[in-house]
């Protein structure tokens, strides 16, 4: 999105804006990506939204995570996203990611356009291939 640039805000500012923003768009997570952290990185790269959640908060491998993102438009509008994802089967490293993304903005257009961008980005990414056992014949 050419008119979106990564944004920054404190936790307090995020919560205040989240409460103040009138428009919300909820997007279901449907992706071939099977790694939770890789999904967040892909989402950030494709939407130009900055991941606000610290690396320390995302450490470990527990099968679920929640993270916050922030962006600004070149028109001076802020947009926020809250991502809540998990592995559909935490015991299977190849299980799909499920969850949802809630996008909030002051304008309906911003919330809807970010949702469309996220839906498109989820579909264009090829799944990560895990190491395969090769048998010789």
C-alpha cells in the first residue's frame, strides 16, 4: 500500500486510539504459512504496518500469540491492528494457523482497504516447506 507507512505509538497511545477509533474490520486468518512469527513478518511486510509487540513478548514457542501493529497514511490518518493467531493443532508443527485480525481506523475506507490488503497478502504467500526426508531408491 503506497500510501501507508509504518507507524509508532506507545502502549498507552495504542489503547487510547483503539478505544477512540470508530471503524473496525475483522479479517479471518486463512494462510498457507505455518509459522506464527513468519506470518507476523509477512503481514508487516505486505501491509507496511509496524509490529509494536516486542521480540521479548513474542519469544518462545507456545502455539499461539497476539500482537499489535500500527501504521500512518500519507494523509495523516492512523490505523491499528490486533492479531490473534494460533496453531490449529499445537502438537503438529505443520498444522495451519487460525485466528483473526481486528483493524481499527477513524475512517471506514482505511479499515476496509487494510482488510482487503491483508486478505490479498494471505493468499499470495506460498507455504513454507519444512525439511523433507528423502529416501533413495
